[in-house]
C-alpha cells in the first residue's frame, strides 16, 4: 500500500477504511500510519497465528507513541462485520483472525496486541509462558537470566523458545500438548522459580511487589492464569524505537542481544532470514515433569 493512499483498500473481499495515512505513529522512527499498516500486513502471517481464536486486548494510541493511550477489551461500536467477537464474562472481546481485522485495528491506532493465554471458550492454556520482568528500566542482565531459565528447563527435558517482550522483559515459551491446566503450569512454574531463585538469589526474585524486589528480576509464574494476557509474539510495542516482540535463538541470548535490536523497520528481513522460531518447536513433555512433581508430594 503506497504511503499516499487515502480512503479505503480491498482485502480478501472486505473494505478497510484508512484515515490520516500520514499521521506519525512512531515519530522517532519516522513511521507513519500508512507505513505501520504495511508492516502489519507483513507481520500478519506470524502475528495472527498467536492471536487467532484468543480473546484480544489492544492498546490504542490515537496520537501515536508517546501520546495518551488506553486499553481496549470491549469491541468498539460501530465496527465492520468482518470483526469477530466473543462474549466472555460480560466483555465482548475481539478475536483477531484475519488480515482485514488486523489492518482495521491498525487504522484505529492499536499499536499493541495482547491475546489471552487460552482460546475463547476454553479454560486450558495454549502454551506455557514464563515471564521475566526486570525491576529496573534498563536491565543488562536480562539475557543472562533468560539463559539460566532456559538451561533449567533443558535439565528437565524441556526445549523452549525465548522472546523479547518488545519492552524490557523476556518471555520463555514452552509448547504443550492439550489437556494441561493453568494450575499445573503455575505449580511447575513455582518449582522452577524457586530453583533459579535459590541458586541465583542476587538475580531472581519471586516477590510480587515491585517495591520489595530491589534490583532483582521477577520470575513471574503467577501471570500464567485464565483471563491474563501477555504481549503476543510479533506484536509491535509502543516504545520510541518501534520494537517488536521477537522470538530469539538461544545463541542470540548467549550473545546478550538487546530487545532494542528488533523493530518494525527490520523485522521483515529477520523473518525472511530465520522464519518463525516458535512454529518449529513441537509440544514438550511437560506432563512428565508435572507427574514427577506430584509424585514427590
């Protein structure tokens, strides 16, 4: 889509209205709304995979990154008929399941996409996700912490994929087979969190309250819960450098890459080079670890 286009575009038989295509959304990076929609179209095959069928929360920035923002869970009115929704606990969530819906949300200045950890209508998690949350605005040890958690998972016989949050943190994702519950994942998460915290007490903490963490990195196993959300793989983030939540190789983690290295202006080249690192990892035998933990009681 050329940057000067106005009015509407036709996508998969649907009309997507485009307003203010020249509006700066990431001024520091020179990214306008039209450029953003181009990038979303390129990200769609990857981003939609991790949003499809899930309850969606978006963060909208009507005046671009750095301006006022608000979280949106309820599907707005009016909305096009191609926007899928699902009523859950009194909230009519949007379901991000198509390129037209993604571009429509992009035109609404939705700069971040946060899906639920479960599919609409299901109480079961889609994957196991460990959230490493720094207590400092700049945390040079975040990749060191991620590597330690990755090694601990490996010692349990579990392969995993780390991803930048696109902000300051890192999430570590373990694909799972259907049937595992959130309660079981929190139990194994607590076990793993205690293990790394006891081995590295000056790096990790299980303290929920930020004011009590000091400089330690929070090993958040409680975030994995029905109704909670985390930044989707490949979602842009409303940060000055237009960062993108990006899956990494463990080699990149050991090289201490920066989350700032991956952004809207280079994510297409990266995906062309490495593809979707998450999609290549099969479900891991998490149920064996859960069973072993239960056997120790």
